[in-house]
C-alpha cells in the first residue's frame, strides 16, 4: 500500500476515534441528565 495513503488513513482513523470518544462523553452526560430528571420527578 502507498505509504502516503496509509498515513492519510491512519490520520483519519485518529480523527474518527477522537470524535467517537467525544460523542460517547456527550451521550453519557445526556443519560446522566435524564436519570437525574427521572429521580427528581415526584411520584404519584
């Protein structure tokens, strides 16, 4: 495989990994907000 192409693929994969990590953190934060709101909901 062309070394330049391999370098581009590797760089893009690193970008995607970083975006995936950011998304996972955002989803975890949103899930926490939802859980907190459910816990604060009065029963009955």
